C-alpha cells in the first residue's frame, strides 16, 4: 500500500522522453514503461508511446507493469490493441489467490478478474509475469494464501512467477504503510521469517509442473531459488527443505543477514 496520488502525462511529453532515451541508447533492444500502472493513462496514450518507441529502434521486448483491474476494464479488444502496438510482456501484481486476503488488503481484484485477464493476454500473445507476495496473509492465513495462490497459478499458467516478500515501511514516521495500523490493532499478525520460507515450500508443493519460470531471487527473499517448474520443481523444493533442515542458529543467521530491504 503506497501513496494514492499520481498524474498522467501527455503523449507529447512522453515522446520527448523517448527521443532523449533513444539518443542516449541508440542500440536499445528492450524497454520497460515504468510506474505501477502506466495503462491507466489510457490506450491511446500507451499505444501511441509504444508505436513511437518501436518506430525509432528495433526492440526485442517491450514490458510494463499493469493492475489486473485496469486490464479487466480495458477488455480483450483493447488488450489486442496493446499487442498490436508492440507490448510483449506484462508484470502483474497477483499478490494472492485468496479472496479474503485480497479483500482485506484492498487489492481491488478477484480471482475471476485475474483468470479473465490472463486469458486475454494469452490470446493476444502477451507474456504474463505474476508477482506473489509472501507474508500477505500474515500468520493467520498463510496456508490459505499459499494454497489458493498455487491453485490460481495452476489455472492461468503464466510465463513467469516471481516471489517477493511483504515489507511494512515507515513505522512511526509521517508516511507509514497503512497496514501498520492493522498490526497495532491485532487484525494482522505479520508473518515470521521462518513462516515466509514455509510459504515458499507450500507453494512449490501445490504448484503443478507448469511451463512457468519460478523465481524466488530478490534480495529481500530469505532463500534464493529459481527454475522452470516443469523441469526443476522437485529440485527447488528439495533446496527449501534442505534449508529448513539446517540447525536453528544457521537459519536465524540467514534471516538476520537478509533483514528487510527494497
């Protein structure tokens, strides 16, 4: 949960930025349209920027973040327009497949919405990279979080599954994460480091051998594993089990070493 304020820029301004970017990187072959939900600027602005960028350089891949709710509002036909303009991949904050967690965290999306969007992206030929947020269910719903998320991922089979860990920022400051208030009231109990690793284990146990690349490789994750589920799921699960079998002092040393970071 972050700051709600944002503004949308005019296409002419974006084109000026693109001109500067291409001038500095004449051999540009991949590009990422930044910010959390650039599609909220509208299809015309986004496709205009995408087409302009591709007219200036030979891109292998054009990627962006997108909210499931925004994509759902756009619908299948507009997603097809995004693909036609050159969008290759979308990074989507799936976070969880558990409906109760999604409502509690005010995510603004549902399983039904994600399934529809994933199908439209697949039909349009746009790759889907889903982010799962470890610890989002806290200590009370971590099993439901892992199981429901795995079930949803099994259904939509994205090209990429990327794991991140919930981090509550700004405690005691003027701009603290809204979820901290829920922690104070006791309605949300943050997951422990050990519980976070157990969530990774549960995910791997419930995920099918999909043709999806599974990555738990961010600096904020307590363990680092990655591989193709279809080929490497068993090996990744063994790595997690091997870690959990380490002496407690060794596991605690790893948790303390990682700490919390962006």
